[in-house]
């Protein structure tokens, strides 16, 4: 079979249309603050049998034939796309972060794998009819797949959600990222083994041989391979044209890894993923190299892949509400409970654990890739695939609102959450010691600690280095024996000298008390408060407010504006 | 600051230089000095050890000699602990070969496991001079606060010319998080903003420590934690690179996927001061 000029024309035309629709809809969804992938899948649904195929079946068949050379060419293209997607996913995985986060990440990740896996396996095996599967021999492998499908996470979506919620660089953010990385590694390993177990290989290896080769490949690439790559990257980045040389190097290694794992009987994507981890681990890999390869894959190959999903499956004809709901319930229950408990057992509190649970619940592109491979391998039917896609999109979209809800409730490291009307006083003192004394009285009553104890700590800190900032603001502070931070505010219109940098008298005095042995909370709150009152006119307006209620209200409005 | 210094000594070519360095440190800290040697004690080995001490110009009577037997690293750690050493000095190659690094050399084991502070000298000198350039890697923990304070005291005693605190930070998955819609310039400015925020936070942290007598420079770098700071110290010809000792026991996996302090163990960026 050979591609004729007509075939080539149709092929290129179909790719152009796919890219055009994917980009337009991806951009629209991005503007709506939704993941671009949702738009790209919708583009596929519009172009596929669900909409375009219904309206104009002949044109659809001509442009996107379901068999023949054009179909083969398109399939090859999407195979390359999925390999590249897993290669860049691997680049983002940093196993050393897992080690530095230690028990919390490992426990969260382990429970986030095991609980959804058991739940998915058990329900699919015991009640296969819920998934539209018969009581035949294939239900065991199907149940294994469902367990794996429910236990995987999507690092890119998770990372983006953490960034949107402004918790990427926090302790919770690092735990979630580390757990998701470990989760991805084991999820893909298990899935590859299932493919091996199905006898999906065509190279005549037994399951045991495939398993042996897989484990050896992982160990070698992540030990010696990683070291060699780390030595080669600086040479390539300096001696060969940039970024062409390094991009070439990454793609060549990725494709070699992919070819090897395909050869040993597990899917090509796994090899690309593991090689991606080894490359991404290099301390010499420049951030702009990562960015360039991300742009290259995310803007060209990923859209083509996600559009191709809609082209393959009729989402309306294959929509089964029972399957969709079953998958959704299993996905939410397994991941939120599993990761939540894992985090809770490792020492996080209830709210933090729920944030971790919902954070890890995003399935995104990884689930869809897993689903399409299972569909191609005949592991699942189209109704289950549609259920998985809907679940992937729904879990990705819902993750941020749930996390945000639990973060807002109890985050006692944010100024906003420490603010209370009864901790605001209006004074008219002329010495800083007196203002501090009044604030300390408020703290003493609330914290049930002796006034003198708190005063001594605050004044001793004040003597070391005055705490006047600028714009009428002073933040006297100390670390004392308390469990949670405390904030009290004094409005002292008369102004007192706190040796502020702009030499202005301080009128807005915020007492900050934080737990001893926790520098991080103190620094976080100090920098948050200092940043909040950078605008002198805004502080002047606050000073004119007549009572505590109005002041707290205005501060909360300022906070929301600052976060939006 | 350090009341008893211990020197792990073998009959290597750097032995005499290590004794000289330790003698200088003994004077700086006004402390006692003990020499720990692991090996069979007989007249021949005693003579060799005395010869090294004499050649270094030390007074034998002012030095405590501790002999031990068995696996060198384990025996040094045990002897140092029993003798109440609070700063263990040892020499080490800048870099070990891959096998030695993974399975542990004497110096690397001391760095990872000695319960008190240690100073690992990568090129001890026969004519030791004070350390002038101090680089300290820091986060905001209480343990790190202790490291900064200890290194600062050390720097004051040495009349150091430079005291730089390095804060390195990394956001794994950042490229994935910002997605396909941001350009490289936007990514760079995002990193710059984060660096600025970290620098401001570190300034606040250092202010809280109330350290006086030496100008403190603060540097924030973005990249793999542990590697970026050690690399910065190396590129700036640090004399001392001070780190906080590992909180938990470092294992094989930590060497396979190095993070934080393991990068400094893997290739010493300068003389390494490990504060515990």
C-alpha cells in the first residue's frame, strides 16, 4: 500500500483541520479558565462521528476515513504524539523530591494507588454488569485495568491547579506533587505489566521474560543511564547548536526507550516515560529546554492526539449513564479517601488531608491516554472509554474548587483567616511601648497566657531591631509557646515612632505572635502583611475607617482583590 | 563554640597537613584536640603517628590520642562519640569514583552519620591560613538557623571577608504547571519574581537572627535544591561551604536520586562544614 497524491492531500488537510479546531477551542476553554485539553476533546467530538459524522457522513468519511492508508498514517501520527506526551510527562517527574518529602509523600502516594486500585478491581470483578462487561474470562484483566485506571493521577493538571491556588510552593503543594510523581511511575508500571499479562506483545516473550526485561530496563535507565545522560547533557548544550542539539538528543533517547519497551511486549509509552524521568532528573537540563519541548509537544502533538479521540468514538451513542456514574463514584471515593487517609496517617490534619485527597483526584490527560491504549488493545469497550474520558475531565475541573474550599476553611497561616473584629483596638498613645502593651493585653486574654511573658518576648525582639516598616505600618512580633499564629491590630491615629524606613510615625500597628520553632510561618505572615500595606493611600483610607467591623471588612476585600 | 576538636587521621600523604589544619583550628576555637586513628596499635604504627605529629610541629602532650579497630568509618564515629568530639575534622577527595560513592567511603560515611558537626577538608594545606569566604546554604528551619549562627561565629573568628547565604529553591513540575500558553520570557519573569520573593523572605529571616560584625550577602538561585547552592559556592571559590546535617539517615536511594545535601557529598564544592 502506498500513499498517493490524493491520500497525501487528504491527510494534510485533515491534520490542518484538526489542529485548527483544537487550537481555537483550546484557547476558548483556556480563556474560560478551563484546561485546554477539554477544548481539544470537544474539538474532536465536533469533528468526529458524534457531530460532524452525523451531519455529513460522506464528507466525514472522506476527511477522516476509518480504514485505509490515511487512517494508518493518522494512527502513526497519534502514536508518536502519545509517546511524546509521556516523554514530557517523564521530564516533569523528579524522584528526588519524593525522597526529600519522605513519609508524607510516600504514604499519600501508596494509599492513593492501593485504595482506588482495590476499589476499582473489586467493583469491576464482582459487579462487571455495572461496567457492561459479561461474566466471562476477560473480566479479571478488565478488573485489573479498572483498578489501575482509577489509581493514576495527572501531574500536569495537578501542578497547574496548585499554581492557580497559589499553593505550589508550600509544604502541601510539595507533598501533592511528590505523591503524584510516585503515583505516575507506579501507575504506568502496573499498566505496562497488565498489557504484558494480556499477551499484547508480538515478539514471543513470555510474561515472566517481559516482567524481567521491564524491571531491568527501569533499574538500568534510572541508575547508570541517568548518570550517563547527566554527563552528556552539558556537553550537548554547549558543543551542539542550541536548542536543536538537546531537543534531538531528548527525542532520540525517548524514541529508543519507546522502541525497546514496545519490543519487550509492553507499550512504547512506558519506555518514553522512563527515559523522560532519567533526562528530567539531570541538574544540567535548562528550564528553557524543558519549556521548548513542552511547547513543541503541547501545541502540536497533544492537540492532534486529543482531537483524534473524538474522531474515534461517538460520545453520544456510547454514553451510558450507569457506567459514567459508577466510574465517577469509584474515582472520587478511591482517590479522595485513599490519598486523604494516606496524608492523614502521615501527620497532616483533616483539612490538609482533604486538600491532598482532592488535589490528587485530577486524572486529566493521563487517564485519557490510558483509556485509549486500553481501547486499542481491546481491554475495554467504547462505553467504558467514554466514562473514563468524562471522569478524567470532571475530576480535573472539580479539583480546584474542592481544594479551595478546604484551604479557605482552616488555613491559619493566612492573615485573612487570623483577622477578627474583637482583636482590633483603637488607641491614642504616644509611645510604642504603650501601644504594644495594649495589643499584648488583647493577646493575653485570647491566648490565656500571662501578659508579662508575651510582653517580654515582643519587647526583646523590638530592642534587637525596631519593627517599623513604612507607610505608617509597624509589625511588632515574637515567637512564643502557642500552637497557631495570632494577630491583633491597633489603629493609633496619633502615630508613634517605630523607626520605620520612611521615618513616618506608625499608626497601623499589627502584633504578630507565632509558634516558637516555626520560622516559616512567621516569615510567611510577616512578608504577607508587609506586602499587603505597600500602598500608602490605601493605608491612609484604612486609618479613616470608624470601627473594627468596617476595617476587617475592608481588609478582606483587599485580600480578595489581591488574590484575584 | 567547639570545645573539643577531633581529627580522623590515617597514614595518608595529607596526614601532616590535616594535623596542621587541626592545630590552627584548635587555636581559633581555643579547644582541646584529639587524634583518632583506626588500625592496629603497635610500636611501628605509634612511631609513624608520632612522627606525623612532630613533623606538624605539635606538642604530643597537648593532644589526646585515640586508637580504634574495625571498619574505619564506624570506628571513627564510635570513638568520636565516646570522646565527646563536637567538631570532627577529616580529609576527603573532592569526588569519589562511582562505586565508592554508592557504597560509601570513609569520609562520606562520616559526613552522613557522625552525630556532631564535622569539617571535611578537600585540600588540607601544610601552611594553613584562615578561611576567608564563607558560603552557607539556608532554608528557614530552626536547624538551619543553628547552622547560620555557627558559621557566622566561625567566620567572625576567622575575620572572614565574605559571608554569603544562599537560598536555592526549585518547583518540580513548573513547566507542566504553566502549560502551553506561556512563553519562555513569561516563565523567566515568573522565576525572577519567585527569586525576588524568596530573597525578601530570606532578608527577613536573617534580620530576625540579629547577627552583627560582618556584612551578610543573600543570594537566591533557582534550580535543583542542593545542587544549585553547592554549584554557586564552587563557582565563587568558597573556602567553606556550610550545610545543615541531614535530618534523617541518608540511604542508598538518596545517593541514587541525590537531593539537597547529597549533591555536596557527591562532589565537595569547597571545604564542607556540616553543622548538627
